[in-house]
């Protein structure tokens, strides 16, 4: 019964989208393709941020509302290191490492003592995000920062049908795909990855089987936070860094994981693609309501599949 | 809880009484001026520089006017109108300031203007807010604005783009709220009148960040782009336009290619060179008054920008107006500040950019500068003055009928596709 | 569905996790005592005699203090501190009710209040006559509160479909969605600008915009909200709601519908927040997207948590502290670092005193009692605790 209903909705939705797509291609083929590509590259950025968020939630049940702050702080630190060393790649590494370290400190120093107390953890992360935003404003001011990536990934690349397209955005897309596959391989084939998956399924059982759960938690938090810092530098290069980016990417992560399904990395990828593409099409075809589109998707998912598209019923 | 509450109330009443007494005692020898700018949120950098500008005006007079000490009482907002009104109310009703200078942004200005109507005993002078409606619609008798508004800032640019730059067809990218509406109106009123066409209007959400699809949609058959974005939106758009391989020349709004955008941390964008823009000031005005202003700014604020920003400038002239008028009445604020307000209205304000006077709505009539982005010998980008329009009034130098026929700027006004 | 029925089925010692420490609350004799004390009150409803027996000296003194307050305080303190704290406290109260008694931490309460505020501006009189319809104030206010209740019900329906910690995310996302909608839509919400000149009406010859009349208006509704929540938490609905909070499965097995109770709680909280929203828009005289932005969504949570989530009075205490800090932080420290102070204070409270300032008050009292050797009021302080120990956990996952 539910399956029939779900397919029914998928058919209706699919038909409408297909009709719109045909119209889009006929109307202005280049615009349609460029927008699709833009949507995918934005999705790549959203995936990088949201995958860390969902990973942490899946295992630790910690809704880390300071995830956006990790993004911003990683980006700022990456920028400083990039200025000092003159290398963009070192900046990316620094962003990752700094955020990972922050994550580690938070998990070991704060959240470990509230394990299982979801609500208090979440509120602590809210407090931390307010503090982080203000400290960042204090140190780095309200200016706008941009990175200086090596010249071979700036500029444009000519693509068939699309024409000139930003090389950096293509690199971003490739990076996200690589990170996504890497994350999948890490979870599927390494010992720690197996522990994490086991923990997502049943935390109690994992600790009962003699695994050092605290270590697994700390590693997961570090990776999740590090991904946010990594995304900070990579995203800051595509766009820019300024105060307020933290809430923006926190919101993106929230919506992406609500749509995709909490705790599922594949869900984060699917959610990111849906939201990224919807946002770009909104911006191109209905500029004033572009942002509202994403929330319509979210409300529909919540109404018909509350656990998210790839989420499991809890 | 009882004790706590009682204690709290005791403390509150005590504080209230103390403030009233203190205010009465001080009234003789000091004049309290409230200063409101955004020290939090997205405009924090602009707000800090606005504070610097206002302080500079006080420092120039050595902190005293007509033998009275000037006491600045500062407050902050986060660019939200409700916070701005709360902070203003605190300065006026709690700190008992006699003159109020602020706030910084457009919708804050309208809100504070509305509040000023309930405080006839205090004189309000604008800070940095540039919304047309503040003084054009339902003006308040005790709200003065010595800076020109967002529409005035663009007068002359439309003509310059059409006749000098020879742009006949343009596309527009602007943020979707009142300030860009005013700016676009200031530009298009002239540009359309001269015969130019604006064939495509992209109103983008404030803080949209990712403009790649907006850029993809821009028509290819235009001569130039009119870009009215501010702060990080401007930086994002400009770098993404470059990344997408865009090569159209640009015409900018007053805050599109200002200091904060030209001097953002990161690599400088050569593609911005030659971008025309307009505003109430420019970095490179070639008069001794302006050079002195810049030198004073640099000497006083080591942590400031390389040269004063737009916000430092407008706060400076508004504070200067407040002090000059105070000097003119010898510090006499008696009689509900009646004399003081007359002095403000009659003021011929000497500013670093020239003379500014007020119209019947207590709105500034002042100069506008057309600029182009140029590169200095030290590699620093700056706005080079190419033309000056000495007097611009709030009706954009149009006749009353013409201006009223057009109405206030909006998404669709003016229009010439 | 009577409270006694529920009490028989529910075992207090099984109340599960405690919000304050993640440890199960041990059943103490005082818990049991307070449970038996509150239950008959619920059954009897509000009989006058019962009501009298609940009034204590502290109630009388606080009531006298808040009534006299505008006569001893300056207009600024009456309006900006007093009235603002009452309006914000009322909105925070709706969160206290939802979180403390329903176990649902909704970040969208300011959104609900904002919806009421926008309805007042759009249907009533504002500085934007092109949009505002100029309907009579009484109709507008009724519609505003009704609209807020409806919106809250919808938000509740969307967010209670998932359980526990999801609520906070979903409500945050919905709140932000409304912010963007209000900022982008010009036809109805007047976009970034919002509405100016939304002022309370002149009724019975009194200009309710004046500091003292507005203070009393806010006070009336704050007291009404406070006593309503106090009453509701002891009424059968409130008891059942707390049952749902503590163990939804058991309640379902008993024939209660957890979803219906939760959605109903959202609706009730929506009405309270709606009244607070009407007061707030009148207080500010304007509404703009900034009034429903992320920072205000979080500020309401901060207010509720600073005060303490386990008793309705906490929201008002939190609001007073918040408003005082907001106004006078600049005189003590740089206003530029206001958010740092607020954030640190909030974090400290979350980490060390999960019951907020009320928790500190209890600790001080316990300490004082230990010194004087008193034992009578130990039970009374536990009476508070027994009403509000929210516990949030995705049921079935652990």
C-alpha cells in the first residue's frame, strides 16, 4: 500500500520535472546545462559539509549545530596558513587539520561527558557556535576573504554543449566525488570504518564486543569536523569567506540531511544533489524564490517520508 | 525568588534615579551625543569605520564646542531595525542624550526616523543610512540627514555610461531590496532618458553567494553590466563572473567597488580596472580639504582602512553638522532645541567634498562623484574621480512633476527594456 | 483519561533519563509525595479553595512588585526593560511549555510569534498602506493569534512525525525557511523592509502605546499565560503530555495518542507565542525579516534555558536577564562582544546548571537549609522538579 502510494507520487513528480526539463532544454539549452552543472557543483560543496554532519549524527547522535562554525573557522585558519606558506594545498590541509583538531577537543573535552544526553549536547553546540562566530569576528573582522588557488585550476574550461565553464568548479565536483568514494571505502573496508558502521547500527553491542567506543567516537568526530574545515577552504575558494557563512552552511547541512536521511552518507549525497540543483534552478528560473524551493522540498520529504529519503525508520 | 526579584527591582530603580540625577547635574557643562552604528553582524566592519568617522569630527574640535564638553555615548545594533530602535531608545531615554547620530543602514534609518517623532525634545541626525524613504515619505520634523541618499549617489552615472562610455544596452544585477532599488533608480532615470536600454534585470536575494546561474542567464548582446551589490555579495559576484569567463565591462553601484570590496583579503581583480561607479565621495578627490580629511583619518586610526570608507565619511559629515550647528547657537539647546534646529536647517556645511545644504524635508543636497577604478603606483586599487556633479537634490535633479510621475524605485521602476 | 489512571500505569521511578545529567532519577519519597500531591489537584480542576492553598507569600510579593514597578521605574525601564522582558518571556514561555512538559525543543517559537506579528501588520494598519488592509484591531488580533496557532499546529505536525532530537533540526530549518520567505516576498511580507508603524490601538481612551499602559497590557497577558501553563500542566492533558514525554510507548499502549498530544501541545504553545508575538510587534512598532531571523530563534532558546526550563517562571527570569544584558552590556564591556558574553553564559549554564538560574536558586536554598538545619521545604523544591524533567530520546533506538 505504502509502496504504491510512494510510486504514485514519484510518477507525478517525475513527470512534472521531466516536462519542465524538456521545456528548459528547448527554451535555452545552454542555460539549462550550465545550471545543471552549477547545481551539481554546489551539491558537491554541500555534500562535503553535510557528510561530516551526518556521519557524526549517525554514530554519536550528536546534532552538531556548531558544524557551520567548524566550516568557517577551518576556512579562516586555512586562509591564514595559505597566506603564510603561499600554498593553497597547504591551506586546504590546514583547514582540515584545524577543524579535525577542534572536533577532537570538543568530543574528548565536552561531549564525552554528556553521552546519551542528546538535548544537552545540542544546546552546548549552539552555545559553542555563538562563541565561535563572535571570536571569529573579533579576530578576522567583518572583511571578506578569498583564497588564491594555483592558476591551473582557476580560469575556464571549454566543455561540449556547455561552452566555457569554471575549471575550479569542475575540480570541486571531482573532489567531492573522490571524497565521497573515499568515505565509502573507508567505512566499508577499514577496521575503524566497520566499527563506525557497527556503532551506527547498535552502539550498545559495539561497546559490548570490547571495542574502545570512546576512541571510535573521537575518530568519527574528528573526521566529521575535519570535512567541515576542508569544505571551508574549498568552498571559500569557490565563493568567499565572511561572517554569516557559518549559519548558511549549517542550514545547508540541516536541509541536506533532513532530505537525504539522517546518519546516511549516501543520503547526504542524494540530498545535496537535490538541494543544490533545486537552488540553482531556482536562482536561474525564479530568482526571488530560489531559496524557498529548497524548503518546499524539505517540507514535502518531511510530510511523506519523515525519516528522509534514504533514512531508516527509527 | 522573592528576595532576588526585590533586589533586582531595587537595583533597577536605584539605577534609574541615579541616571536622572546625573543627567541633571551634567546638563550645564557637557552635551551628550548618542552615536549608533552596527558593531555586530554583517555590517560590523562598516559600523566600526562609521564610529571612526564620527570620532574624527569630535576630535577635530578637541572634544569641546562653544565651551561645552562633548560626551559621546555609543550604542550598537546588528543592522536590524528593531535592535536599532531599542538601542536608540536606550540612548535617548536612559542615557539622556540630547542629540542622536545614527543609524547605519537603510531600514534602520526609517525605523529610527519613526521613533524620532515620539521624542520631540531630541534632535536626530542620520548616520549612514541611505534609504530614500527616510526623508521623502512622512518626514519627521526632528530628523535631519546631511548625507545624500542612495538615489542621489548615482546621479550623473547614467549620463556618463551612455554618453562617455557609449554603453547603449545594459543588463542589471542587483540585490533585491530598497537600497539597490534607489541606486538603480538614480542610474536608470538618466540612462533611460538619454535613450539607453536595460534589457535584463536580475534581482538576486540578499546574501545569495552563488551567482553562477544568474551569470549563466545574463544576455550576451549587451554592452555592459550594471552591478549593484554590496560587501561579500559583490566580491562573490565579481570573482564568479571572472571564473565563468565573463568579459563585459561593468558599471557599479556606490558600495559595489568601494574600499571594502577593492581591498578584500585575497588577490586583486585586474578585471575591475576601469569599472565606473558613483557615490557621495571618492578616494582620490583632488582638493586640499579632502586630502586633509584623509590625512587626519590615517593619523588618528592606525587600525582603519587605507583611506576612509563611505561609512566613515557619512558619519563624519553628519557628526560635523551636529557640532557646527551647536557652535552656531553657542551650545544653546534650550527651548526644545528650537534654535539648534533652525541652525541645522540654515547650515551651509563645509565638508571635505564641498558644500552641503538641506532641503525642506531636512535632506541633504550635495555633490556626487563619478569614478573609475584605477591602479595606484603602489599597486593599491582606488576610485579615480572622472567627473563631479556639484549639486544633486533628492528628486535626482528632475522636476517635481517628473519625479512624482516616476515614483519611488522598485523592481519595475524605472523600466526601459 | 484521568490522571489517576495514568499515574497507576506509569511508575515514577521509571521516569528514565533526567535532562540534567543523563542519569536515571532515583525514586525518592519526596517524588512520590509530590506526585500524590499534584494529582488530586489535577483531578479537582481549579476549585477556589485549592487555588488559595497554592498561593504563598512569594506569589503575593512578586505580584505586588510587578504591579507597583511602573510607578517607581522610569518610562524607559517600564517600557524597554519591563514590557520587552514580559513580551519575550511570554514567547519563551511557549518554549518552556513545549520543551519542559512536552520534551520537544522547538526553535520555531519565534517564527510562530513572527507570523502573528506579520498578520497584525498585514491585516491591520502599518506604514505600508499598499499592503496593509487596515482591518479593525480586535479582528486582526484574533486572526493573528488564530493564524499563529494554525501555523504552530502545522509545524508541530511536520516535526512530531520524527521523534526526539530531530525536532530541533526540523524546527530550526522551518524557522529559517520562514525568514527567507519573508525576506524574499514583497507582495505579502514587503521583503527586506518589513512593516513600520505597527502600533497598538487607542482603546477606551487609553493610548496603549504609552509605556505604562503597554506594560500593564504585557503584564496581563504574561500573567495569563503563566497561570494558564501552570493550570494546564496539572490538568489531565498536561499530565498525559508529560507521560508522552517520559515514555511515549507506554502511553500509546494505554490508548493515548502521542502524536495527537504533541500536536495539541504545539497548538497551545502556538497560541501563547502568538499573543507574545502580537505584543512584541506592538512593542517594536515594526516587524522585519530580522525579527524572525536565526539569531532571534536562538535568543528565545537562550532566554528559556538561562531562566530554567522546569518551571514557567524561568522564562520570565531569563527574559529579564537577557534584556538587561542586551541593554547594559555596552556599559560594562564592549557591546561588540555582547554575543560572546551571551554565548559563554549560555554554555556555562548548559554545562554546569542545566536547570538554569532556577537551578542555582535551588542550590542556594538547599545550602541555606543545610546550614539552618531546616527540612520542611525540601519537599517543596522537589515539587517543582517533579513537573518538569524533560527527556528527549529517539524512542526505540537505544
